[in-house]
């Protein structure tokens, strides 16, 4: 698991690998001498907070009361909205300020039969929850676990594959998210094959925070060789724009067996500067669905 430390978020430095214990209940770091303690976030505060959803280039904000918001009574009506905060919550420092934040699962249903599940990063602002960002998990997935590990949000769920009926998701996946500024971004994804094998991509070099003063060699491994023995490399700039896309060959002794990859990333081919998010994905090209991915942050 990659750790996004404070100086990366603020000064775009490195992710460090660590394994911190999951907090069982909300706590608050002791304040410096002479300063008042910052109240911890609580379930009650989170159940009565504001939640913000993107809506076609705009944002809609809803104030929950006891974890609920509803507008209208007919789900088939275009003005119907139902927001629900799930019971599953996790607590931990998400932005490196030494104060414990929270992650929650919130659902939205609006004039359709689908119920979309999101994970929201809620920052502690003097004891009040303030949403930084949220990320979509899926349409009516099964959320098995939610945790904050090493400053990152981890969601263990079963989501729909391309062929699953609406009733019955079957794709088992674990997604890891991190805050970069106020954006909640995907850091890592693993999944299980139908027979229970772990599918994962792991970047072992370079370290996050490496400065691209010249060509950088990116290397790592996969637990299962991807289709066609190729991964997809996508480089995003600090605004989330794709600035570089390329295939990456994987060396494996046979189909479906573990393999390795190594390729050179030339900064001259990337028309962007600042913090670059380099993602390697094992993608199902028929559906565009990421089966597994890993991310490293580089500075240019």
C-alpha cells in the first residue's frame, strides 16, 4: 500500500509504503501546548453534513438529516432525488495535517432505478466535516469493507462486470484512493479472477516523488499476465488531463502467469510539467474496464 505523506500533497513529493493500523473509532491528535483540542468527527456529525455531487459540469449540494435527504416521492419523476449515508465509516488522517478525518459511503438515486454508490473524503475542519471530494464505486455494488490505511481510503467491494445483471454484481475488487489537493484520485486497484486468483499490477521503480531530470525507467510486476501481454500506460498532468498514452509489453512465461515489465519514460515526450500521475493498467479493452492498476507520482 502506498502512503501519500503530507509533503507530497502540499509540495508534490513522494508516496511512502507503510501499514498503519485501521482506527476503530474516531480520535483526535493532541494539540500543541496552549492550543485547544480539535473535536473529532463523529457519526452524528457525518450523518448531518453537506454532500456535494457533480452533475454535468455543475454541482448539487444536499444537507442530510440523520443520514437522509429526499426530494419528491415518485422515483420515476425527474425531480426525484434520494440521498442516503451508509452505516459504514472509517476514520484517519487523509490530508496529513495531524487531525483525524473520515471516509463514508453515500448513495444517490435520482429518477432512475439505479442507486449509485460513492466514497466521500470528509475533512475535519475544527470538528465539522467538510467534503473534499468523492469517487464513484458503482451502481448498486456490494460494499464489503471501508478503511483508511496509511492516509489512503481503501474500498473492498463487489461491482458489476460487463455481463452481470443489475441484481447480481460478481466482480470482486479492492480500490485505493488518495487525496491530491482536494481531488480524490485512484491510486491502486486489484481484483479477483472468477476462480479466486489475485490480479494485481505493482510498480516497484521509480519511487514516487522522483524528479524526471532525464529518461526514467519504470519497472514492476503483474500477478497475472494481461491479455495480449500488454499493459496500458497513461500519464496525467496535475489537472487530471491525459498527456501521454502508450502500450507497455509484459514478459511472462505463458498466458495468465506472473510477469514483469520495464520501459523508459522520456520527459521530452510529455507536454506537461509539475506533478505527473503515471498509471499502469491491466485493461479489458472490450469493455474499457480496469482489472488492475497501480500509480506512481513523478515530478517534472
